[in-house]
C-alpha cells in the first residue's frame, strides 16, 4: 500500500463531501418531492455513507497501524458498501420521482452493500492488525530515532545561534 493510502484518503474525502451535498439536497429539495418515509430512507443512505467515508479516511491515514496487506480488501469493501448500500437507498427513496416501477430490483441488492460493510468491519477486527509485535517495535524504533535526530538537530542549531 505504498502510496495508495493517499488515494483511499481522497476517496474518503470525496464520499464525505458528497454525503454532505446529498444530505443538504435531501433536506432542502427532496422533501418537497418524496414522502417522509422515503426521505428517512434517503437520510439513512447519507448517514451510512458519511460514517463509512470517515472510516476510510481514518484507516487510510493510520495505514501503518494496520496489516497493510489486508487494507486494500477492507477499504475496497467499505467503498463497495457505500456504492451498493447507500446508492441503492438513494435510488429506492427517489423511485417515485422516476416512476414506482423503476429500480424495483435495487431493493434486493441493498443487503449486499450491508454485507460488504459488515465483512469489512469483521475483517478489520479479525485480521486488521499485524500478527507480529516486531512490526510495532520496528515502527516505535523508527519514531525514536526520528525524535533523537530532531532533538540533536535542534541542539546543534541552538549552539550555532549562541
């Protein structure tokens, strides 16, 4: 996951921003066109999209704390869940606008998006962290060296300024 964590972070930012736009669209525009129960369905899609966008951002920014070989799968499942779960809820909530027969089959795939979310969380729980403590010790050692280097550099700079 060399630099792909940056791509995932940007994808998380995109989905988070889009959820704000969709939430505003739902509360300011859609409420005049769809029934209250459909608006609640739409808002559920926005809620899950935003929540999982934040998960993508947090996990991708903290990618070194996780088993990076599993993160592509986990983050991919979150993205798939947003697209399928939230996307299908958006289509179901607004199908009266498109015609009641539109997107009938979408209701059958909504649970697949939920299954993608659940799978990602379980995979994160079970396989999300490296098995060996050497991973953490190596990271802690690198951080200590970096702190010592900065401390030494700052001391040298202070002595030159005196």
